C-alpha cells in the first residue's frame, strides 16, 4: 500500500539527525592532528566500527556476490544504478552552468533507459556520450561553500559536513527512494547497491595495507585529494604550501573571488626595465582578480561564462 506521507518526509529527519549528532558530539572533542579533521577522535571511532562491520559482514557478502555473479552481470548491475544516478549528474551540471554536459547526461538517460534496457547496457558510452561525475557536494563547493569538518559517516565512510549533507539530500530525493513504495523492495535495492559498490572495491583494501601504516589518515587524505580533483573537473590548480596548513576550513571562501595561483605568488614582481629614450609608457590592462572562466558546455570550447571560483579544497 502507498504511504500517506511522501518518502522524503519519512526518511529525511533520520538522515539529518545523523549529521547533526555527529557534528554536535564531535565539537565537544578537540582534534588531535589535521586541522581539516577537528572531530578526529569521534571519526576514528566511527571508522573502527565501519571497519569491523565491513570485515564481519559487508566484505564476506561482497566476496560471495562476486563468486556467484559473473563479471558481465555485475557490470550490468553497476550500469543500472549508474543510469539512475545520471539524472543527478544532469541536475548538478545545470546548477554549475555546464549546460553541454547536462544535455549529454539527459541524452545518456534517454538512450540507456530505452535501447540500453533500463540502463543494464551502457549504450551511451559506446556512442560517445561520456558519463559525468557530479554530486550536490561538488555543486555546493563550486558555489563557494567550504568542506567544513571532515566526517566519517556510519556505513558510508569518508565525507565532510558539506558533502554529507549533499549525500543525504540525494539519498532522500533518489528515484530509488522516491518511486518505490514498498519498503522491503527499496531497502533490498539499497542493499544490492551497497554490496555492488563494495564488490567493485575489493582490491582497494590491499592497496591500503601496502601503502599506509595509518589507514585512517591515508583514507582521509585520499578523500580530500579526490574531492579536490572532482571539484576542478580533473584539472585542479597547483596547491600552495600554506593551503594544507591553514587553521580554518569551516569559513566560507569568497564566492566571487578567484584564488591566486601558485604562479601568481611564486616570486615578487621584478622592477620594470627602463624604456628606450623617447618612448612613452603604454597603459597595461590589469587582469581582473575577481573572475575566472568556466566552460558553460562541460568542457566543450563552445563558449564560456564568467563566474566566481572557489578556494581550492
């Protein structure tokens, strides 16, 4: 039977309560290291619980899943859930002014849902419609909202206050949540989605074991690096040394101000060379420090819009 209340009203408070509880309980505990992680004691505790749950339940189920389901079938499941997520890619590309990428996402949804049999076959990629990788956290960051404190969310893992809020909003508004009325079916699909993602990451644990003595810190740094790369669409500017050591990561960066690049402050300006006799000095147009060009077509050279960029994460 259909519930009298929409899914968003049923599930939004629980998700928001998790973030609020994490933030409030962690604020009472001082951080012990990285300034991006003022809630480190709390986060490490949640991380350990996640690791124990993963070893005891999620990882064995994921291994059984890969043993039972052949590679083509698992690829089809990944494609199906990816097709559901493409509409979020389209929305976030629109919110970031990437009209061309949003149109491409809509084309992907139409093609994969029909010709691709509800998305199980990724026909769109074969015809040149590349998949985007956007989410609400990136959109909020694009508009100048900083990460806020680093958070480890139960079951979901590394996040931040900004990205965690974006994740909960997307879960609440996901077609899988909104359109499926039967609770058991909805949670079964979410479980399959989680197990499928974990199965695709089975090799990552070996990388962590070999690359890091402190898995928590390694995962935290990898998270911030990945998010920075995503926010800048794979082409982040060089990071200044002071950026990693700044004390406040919660304050909002100015939305309409382009951050100076490492090249801008690499060396003090050298004195101008003397002009030849008889030649008058010509006015020089100063480059505006308050604008930067961002493609309006998702990277295609069809035109640009002038918008403010944010402080690199």
